[in-house]
C-alpha cells in the first residue's frame, strides 16, 4: 500500500505515504518522495507521480512549503504560485481552493491533516519544536480565519515516532512539562520520553477541535521499518513521506 488514510477524514481526499510501491533503492527504498537527501531526482519524480495517481491529486496543484520546525502558515489562494510557497518558510499549508492539495514531508515528525468537510484543509508538520511552538493550533486558527467552524474540524495525525521510541533530553522534556505535562513519560533511572501524539491531540483540543474528531493513533515510523522511513532509526540520507489533503469532496 502506497498510502494509509485515517477514518477521521472520511469523505476528504487525503493520505499519508508509506515507503512501499516506489522505484528508489537502498536507503531510499522504495517510495521516497522527498528531494532533500540526495536520492536520484528522476526516481523521486517517478515516485511522486505514482503517489499522486494513488492518492488522487494533481501534482501540478500540490503545495508544500520549506519546513523549518516553526508554526508559520502559508495560505494558498487562487493564483498562488506553487514555487513561491515552496520557497517560503512555513510548517502549515492551508487552502480552500477546490482541487488543490497541500502537503508536508516527514520521516518521524508528526504530519497533521485538518479538514472541515467543506473544502477547507490544512497540512501541518509537527516535530517536537513545532509542537512546542503551537503548529497544531496555528493550523486550526488559519482554517478558522478563512471561515471554518472550529467544532466541525476533524484532524488526523499521520505515521510518526511513538512515545516508546522518542527518548529525549531533559531540556526537551522540560519544554513539554510547561506546555502539556501529560505528554512526558518518565521512568526511574531512564531518560524521559515524549508522546508527540498526546501533545498534539491535547493542543488540537485546546484550540477547539472536538476530542472525538481527532485521530491521534497513527502507526509508528520507527517501530515499522518495512513500512516507514525513520530519521531516528536510520539517520539522515533516507527517504521521506508526503502527507497530503485535497480541497473539495472525495470523488468530486
Ligand atoms: Zn515506535
């Protein structure tokens, strides 16, 4: 399977790519859709076309930004140039233009897709830094600012590192203690762990998304080497996943 989806976003065209079904080899095997880590460009281009075909979106209308572990938003309106968004530093991409897809690249960080079911969609990239900076809430606020109703928003967290795998230093744990203490897992004599799923779930709910409309139980990228790339497990120079969501109803 090239993509996994979430029931939370039923009726909204979306997906989280896996590492399966592509043509890349070695550390990028096989469905690497990221361009930053040295894979053959023609293989990446081929993989992206396959993903777009499987996911039902138009590659020429896919908007992704330059992700910098922050909480800034890029809003795509009619006429926005994809190149311009690609060059702008943002970790949330939002649109309500029918047929337009927004996406984020990850390999352990948490991809968050949010939709209101009426065509307003957002894709957010939440590593620990972005999580602490409020990238989940930034996605919600951006959707509300273009007319979405908070109580109608649905959100899905995509494949990313689980709490068991995500050991952190004391200074990172301290950041989460301040913000979402329930996301910090401590055990006697061990380094702390952070639960990015719990943190982002809580932050989405705090921003007004109904708890029952958040899917915060994705697969773990690090636990499943057969299905997913993982930076923590394999280091740099690996493949990346793309998570995407398309404005407009599925099938429409
Ligand atoms: Zn794990």
